[in-house]
C-alpha cells in the first residue's frame, strides 16, 4: 500500500470514496490490482486505458463466462477500461454495494444487445455462455427459454424488462452473495 | 440504501425499450402538460424512499409506471421524482447535461432545495461512469458553494454522510453474508463436502444425495458407537480387561471372548475406590439402558434431520416458484477464481437444468390404461410381494433347522464350512436375487415413475427387514438348542459351532454370542459382496463399453435407490445386532467409509449420469423416512425378545431366571414410594389406552390443518399472480391508449386466455423443487 499511496492525492481518494462503495484502503488495493495487469503502462500514466484483453486476464474475470459483457458494461468508452472504470466495476461487485445497484448492473450484463430488454436471443446467449462445454440440445434450449419466459415474463411481451427481471432476482437470497468479487 | 428486503412492486413496460427508444431516437415533442403532476413513484419504489407520492391511483399499491417524459431533451423544469427516475437510467442517455437538470429541479421547488445535496450524497448509486460522476460531483459542489443559503445547518446534514454511511453499509453487508454462509446441518458433517460437491457437479443433486445419506449414516453410527463404548465397553475395560476368561471362544476364536461381544461381560456391577468415595457402577442396568437409549438417540436424530431438512426446503421457496429463472440468472457464482471451480459450476448448472426439464417431462407422462385392469394388477402385485416375503422367511427358518448331509460325497471341512455359513449365505443370496425380480415385475403395475420408485424402495426395505428378522429368529431358535442339550444330555439336531464339553458342569451355552457371531458374519459378507459385485459389474460393463463397444447391457450407471437400500440393509444389521455386539456401530461405520471411497472412485472413473433423473421425494426426506420406519420395525422384535427371552446362564450380565428389565425394575424399586406407584400406574392399560387415543386424534387434527393451509397458500399464490397480470394489462392498455403508440405491440392480444392457462400452470411449478447444492 505504501507505493500506491503517493499516486493519488488525498482529495482524489476522498472523492473516490464518496463515489464508490469502497473504503480508501480498498481503493488502493484495487489500484494495485489494476497496476498488476499491465505494470509498465500504468506506471507511466495512471489514467491509461487498458485494452479488454488485458482486463480479462484478471483471475475473477478469466473464468467468468460473462467477462466480455462485464467489461463492455463498465467501460466508458467501449473499447477499454481506465482505472476509473475498473474502480467502478470493483465498487459494484464489492460487498458494500446495495442489492438494487447489483440487480441493475446484472440486468445490463445479461442484456447482450444493449436494448434494455432481455429477449430470447439474450437468454440464449446467457445459456450458451453458462453451460460452456456442456451444451444443451437445441430442443432443450428452446424449452428452457420458454419456461423462463413463462415464469418471469408477466406482461407477455416475450421479453424481460428490468422490472420483471428484478422481480425474479429479488426473491433469490443467494444473489447478493454470488454477484460479487472477493477482494 | 440497505440491501435486502425491499419490495418493488412489479410491473412491465415503463423501462422497456420500445418506449424509451422512441424518446431516444426521435425527439418527438409530444408535450403533455398533464404528465408532470400525474407522476407517482415509478414502481421502483424502495422502502426507504423519502420522497412522497404526488398522486394516488385507484389501484393503490401496484403503481402504474408511465412512459418517460417525451420532452426529455428540453430544459423545462422537471420534478424531483422525474429527475431521480431519469438518473436511474443514465447509462442509456450518456451525454446529457445532468447539472442543468438538477438545477432546474431544485429551482422548481423553492421550499426544498436539498435535491442537490441528496443527489451529491448518493451519486454512487446512479449508473454513470466514474468520470461523469466525478465531473458532476465537482459541478454540484461548485453550485452549492455559490448558492449557499442562509440556513447552512440543514445542508451540512446532507454533506457529511459519506464515511459513516459506508461503514454501516459495509458492516451490514458483511454480517449478512456471514450469516448466509452459516447455513446449518445438524451433525458435524463437513467431512466430505468437497467430494460431494464434485459428485453433484458431475451427476446432479440426486446422485449426490446418496453420498449425503451415506455420510449421515456414518456420523450416526459413530455417535451410537461412541455412546455404547462410553457407557458399556469402557467401564468393562477398566474393570476386567480385554478378554474374559470365563467365556469360551466361539466362531471368531478369541474375538468372541472379547469386549466386542456380549458374552464377555460380567454378571454384576463393580465398584472402585477413588478419592475416598466408593464409585459403583451397575453394569447390568447400564447395559440395558444404554441399549435402549441407542434406539432413542437414533430415532430422535433421524426425525430431527428430517424435520430440519424439510423446513430448509420450504424456506427456499423461491426456487420452487421460479426454478428455471433462478438457476439461470442467479446460478453463476462470481466469486469463483479458479478454472476447475468454474468448470464444475457450469457443469452443475447444466446438469441441474437438464434435471429440471426431465423431471417435468416425466411428470407429464402418465400411462392411461383401463382402470379395472390397473387395479387388478396392483392388487395382484401386492399379494405376490407379501407371498414372496412369507416364503423367504420360511425358507430361512427351514435352512436354519435342517442339516444338509453331505457326508458321502464331501469332505469334513466342506461340511463344516457349509454348516457354518449356510444361513448367512442363503440370506445374502436372497438379498441379491429377489429384489431385482420384484422390481422387474413391478412394471406390470403401471405406476407413474415417481410413485414407482417410492413403492419399490418401500417394498424392498420391507423385504430386507423381514428377511433379517427371520434370520434373527431362526438363529436364536438354533442357538438356544444348546440349552436343552445341556440339560438333557442328548444331542439335538445340528447346530452352529458348539463346543462339546462332557463334564459335570453344564456346557458353555451362550445364545447371545452365537446370534451376535452370525450377525457379524453377515456384516462382513455384506461388505465383501458389495465390493466385489459392485466392482465386478461396473468394471466389466465399463471395459466392455470402452474397449469393445459392447452396449447390449447398457452403460454402467448409478442406481441411487438400490444403493440407498444397500445402506439401509447395513443399518438394519446394526440395529438388530447392537445388543449382542456393543461396538458394532463403529465397525459398520468403518465399512461405510470404505464403501464411500469405493463408490466415489468408481463413479468418477467409470460411470455416467443416470438416464432417469428424478427424485423419489421432493425434499429428500423419503430415504430418512424409510430409515426411521425400519428402525421402528427392528425395535419391535428386539424389544419383545429381550423382554421375554431368558438370558443365558453361562455368560453375560443377567441371571437366567430373571428378565433383563428386572435390573431396571430393581432400580425403580429403590425409588421413593410415590414415584414407584406412578411408574406402576403408567404401565397399566387404563393409562396407555386413553393416551394412545389422544395421540391418534392429535395426529389427525394436525394433518387436517396442514392440508387446509396448503390449499390456502395455493389459492393466495394464484390470486397474487392473477392480480399482477391484471394490473400489468391495465397499465399497458392505458399507455397504449394514452399515446396512440403504434410501435411493436405485445404479441398476445388475447391476453385473457393466456392468463388463464398460465394461472392453471402456476401450481404445477410448485411441486418441482430442486434444491440448489443442498
């Protein structure tokens, strides 16, 4: 922690602390992890934008099936993440983030085409990414999508809006525990 | 904004892209002056939302969300609620100038300018990018500085929320997550968790439940063994040493004389001097009471486990209601960081999804035959089963009593060998042959798959218990013959090993030991048969499949119910034998550990996931229920036998003329008078009969109550779904009517019909419950 303390001014740290769910110590720890992804580049310029390929080498993201989508959601410019984006991401995935914020971002992660709705294709993407090597058969997949729509889609428009998504997720007590990164 | 517990009223469309997209792409100026005052809380109402509702609709609770303001781009004064609502979807409208909107909002309500402070304090909750947040925060700070009001005190309350708020949130979240992780199981059963998780990822939770059952039995046996050891064996060891010189060796040689068997125990209690006080230990009473308490402990533990598991299943109701969505959307654990964990997890998710779907398909499958035919078949089937049970019991008794005379064409050793082992071999053969035959014949009874598994398990368990009890009785009959021999001096028909002592003293005749030895034989044979048959069968099948592609006999896979029944068999042996061998539970626990590792290794290397994937009971308590029932069934003959039969003269703790429970009665005789009279009264019919009747009535009453509660819960759930759908439709229609929207409408215009059908399907989902990684 000693080395990275000098990178940020006290005011900046204060700012970050107000704007995220992390404590100052955690923020510095996040910076350390960001730096470890590409030490040379970050040393030179702490606001450098690292490309997605480097970000997805982080252990939590490396094995996560949704890593590309997560990076896309949190990236401000669409093609890479600065430290601030990274901090944003770690803040949402931290323990301190409230459930509604997590649900909000979870919705954006599952919304692959970014149209603010989870449609059939989005669900299909989710299933494919989740099952990975053990793919379901085509018929099974269709049946599964149908079942999910039946359970969750309450206004029968064949898509899940945020409210419907939140309705399903909020009843699951596991969600907050599973939607986080361990520091 | 604490997590957890907030209720969001559910609704559809307000945030849906169709409406939003219109305002994003084409800024049509559909100015509706009436929208501003009509805005209420936009459905995303949180419990601790401080802003009051402006207007109420007649629908009260379920608020209607309107579409977003059409004139979003313009700078007209917006209300606070509208602003907060728009901020929630800031990520969809990047590039807007939030500060001006905030300024406008704070300007619109001069009495309450604190919207700036509020937003600044809760800026982290809004989905802006970090740079945007920083910018906005800076600009807000400047704005507040420049527009400082005279009432400075009120503002400071908003400003200094950061650190304390964070601390409270952080600790709250951390403690909640700690509690969530401490989900309890009754016994200290963390031992094989990693292995079981791996199994459940590969094969599903149904197969993993077998391993969990095995683990439960091991723990139970260890507990019972420790109890017996503490109160029976240890005092004996302290007093008399490992072997008893009075006893004679039996089938197991020196082991039969040892503390493992009943025969080694001394007749009376003993006393020791320590610290100036005489400690006396009433061995007979201790033995009897410990034996009784073993049964009670086992019963209580099993019932408590059933109860807790059932309650845990009921609490996780969400997965009952929305199993698919919760598995898919909440299934992934983002905490995973290693490759193996993630592959396991993804495999587990796909297996459980497949399990759910097969479950549903199986439930839908019901063979429709003519009613009469089915009923006749079923009656016949049950009668046939009972007949088989009776026949096998008779066969056991016959074998026990008859001698097979092989003298002419077999050597002495062979005859000896057969004589010693014949009974146990017969029982073992029956156990292996008859249940598969019975289950094959069950096909003709046309039960639904779920009921079929249950009935199969129940019947086989009954068969096992019956055959074991028959075995016990016949062994006793044979063993007690030595008593008549010792009195008459004649030689009755063949017995199990017996030492012929022709002296004046009555020969050593200890039927308890003999019965115990037979049971121990059976335990070992069971283990060996288990290992060899399981190993042999799966290895042969696996090799033939892999190398020769010989698929005739099917792929080797798990038959969970059969395996559970094998475990049940072992456990019944424990319950029947614990009187004769105090340390039997420990021995069987060791056996079960061996079987666990064997099954684990075999299944991971050779087996494939079972094709039929459904559970016999929703909550996994059916196995425990069968276990408790068999415990009960085993208790009865043992209890009757111990109470009524004569203990041996030459060995053990009790005199032949007295009964075992006399030791207890003597103790009670030492109690004060009033206690004795009460106990006496409690054993008379006028007390027992009314108590039984009252208990039966209580059971019926609670059953009726539970049935009516269940029905009520179903009704409420249907009603809830129905009202939600009605509200949504009303809101959609209102929106459509309001805006004259001609974009893409929802597909189902005949909403009513779909509503009905989904309503009817609602309860069907409630009967699937696939507990997530129990």
